[in-house]
């Protein structure tokens, strides 16, 4: 080989290496760019997917209670029962009207006595239960059982509590088993005269209640 040819070969080898290096650099650059583009696309796609999941509305579950009920047609038996209920009279309609005496309604009447505002009677008044036994003797001793039962009778028929009651007079009313009491509230806003009779083995029973407009001349 001549010296010229040798020099030419040496000169060409470095030039080829430079071209290869340049090509490799270009290819590496292209690959890097492709990787960057691909990574960017992947990240963007993932972000879009996550955003879509977040924005997707949650479907509400509807329970059976929210659904409109289908109107059920009554069966023949239910129709018959309904007709029977409609024909059945109510308790108010079926019960006959009770008389004034059966209801225990008090009867009011006027009086010729000017101090008496009105007279009240009631056939359903009951005796005050007694604890006395044996032969009854009417007593006006305010420490006796008989007196206490008279006072209890007066309190019941007038509605005045014994702690709010003034007994102006308690006396015989024409017989051993008849008594009359004149009483009022402590403030004298209510004034009454009570007639009562003794019922053997039962107790004192009110027979007449007089509502008074004054205590003057009442006893």
C-alpha cells in the first residue's frame, strides 16, 4: 500500500465516526422528545380521567317509600265490610237519650223567700257514707262523728272545701232525722243553706240546696 492511500484511509475514519456520533445524538434527541411527549400525554389523560370521575354525579338510590303507591282496588269482602260499617249507627246515634233524672242533672227553681236566689234539687244525690252503727242519734256537738258527717255532706253538695267553709248555723230541721245548715266560703262570695235527711245504715243525704244572696235572716 502506498503512503498516499494510508493517509487517505486515516483521514476518512475520523469523519465517519463524527457522522455516526451526530446521528446517534439526533436519534437520542428524537427518543427523548418522544418520551417527553408520551409522558405528557399520559399524565394529561390521567388528569382528565380523574376529573371526569370527580364530576360524575352519584346516582341516588330511591327506596320503596319514595315510589308512588299503586291504588289498590278493594276486594268484594272489603266492599261488603265497608257497607256494613256505613250502615252501623254510631254510639251517639244508637244510645237513647237519657232523662234528666237518669243523668243526675240538678233542677233549679225560684223561691218566694227574698234571701234565696234559687233552689236546687237532684234526685240522684246520694247519702254520705257513715261509720255510725246501731241506733242513730243526731248530734250537734262539733266534736262528734255525726257532726263531722253532716259537714262532709254539706261540703259535697255545695262544692266548698271544709278548709274554706264557715258554718254559720247547724240545727234541727223539724225532726230527729232532719237537719239544716247555713254556710259560706271564707270570703262570703258563696252562701248556701243545705237541708239534709238521715237514711238508716247509709248516712246523711242532701235533699235541698238553697243559694243565698245574703246571710241576713238566713239562720
